[in-house]
């Protein structure tokens, strides 16, 4: 049957997607599961290059060494089947009432979820000002921050919710309450 609701989170690097989704998971506990579209990509890359998967999945500099290669390879795979990573992430996920997809990066990711899960989808954009992102460790990298994996959703306008997670944003509790309002369990 699958989940009752799927929250698709998108945002630039260091906007706070993982932080917010981890806090949300803490509130929802066993009612939800976090899925990462990047997990099948990083898992393949770890096997192919004999790398540490846990380090690739984390927010460490280790991942940054391979980011561009992973982006290029995943783009090639998506050209053949735009839903390949979304499908794999969902196939491997335990069935819970709520799925939190913490790393939507492309219009085709949203398209795939809408085609397969319809009105169970809620799309959430996390934004943060550049100064806040820099304080969190963001450094602009040509070939990474100006390509599809970072920019495809910049002009997407049909978000169910936009959360400002920067210096002008609401306190964390209010941000989480906004997201919980979308669920209404």
C-alpha cells in the first residue's frame, strides 16, 4: 500500500534540509522514515570506487571529493531513466505512514513521485540566505553549484510550503509546526 503522505524536501546545499528533516523525524519517531535519493547513488559509488559509504552519506569533506563525479554519473543514469534513483530509494524503504525524502534536486524527481504517488505528495522548499549558508560551511564551487543538481528547482513554483531556514526565518519550533500542518494526521 505504501505511505499515507510523502514529504519531498528540496533546498540548496547548507540550507538545513538534513537538520530539519532529522528534527522532524525526532517528532514523528516510528511514524516516519527518511529516504535519500542520493543513497543509491552513493552506495553504487562506494562499491565502484571501494569508498566508505557512511562517509559518503554524511556531510563531511570526504563526500565533496567525489561530488562532481557522482553528479556526472547520476546525470548519465537519469538520462536513461529519470526515476531510477527515486524508484530504488522507495523500493528499499520500510513502509511507514510518512516518508520524508530529504534531498529532492530535480523537477523529474518531483514528477516521478507525483506519477507514482499522486496526491500523497507535499513538496517543501527550504531556503536560507547566503550568509547563513556560508556560516554552515558552504563554499561556492563552479561545476557543482551552477549545474542541474543544484539549480533545476530554482524556478519551480508549486511548492506546498517554503520554509526560510536562514537568519530571517522563524524559530525551529514554528518551522516544524508549519511542516506538521501539511501532514494533519
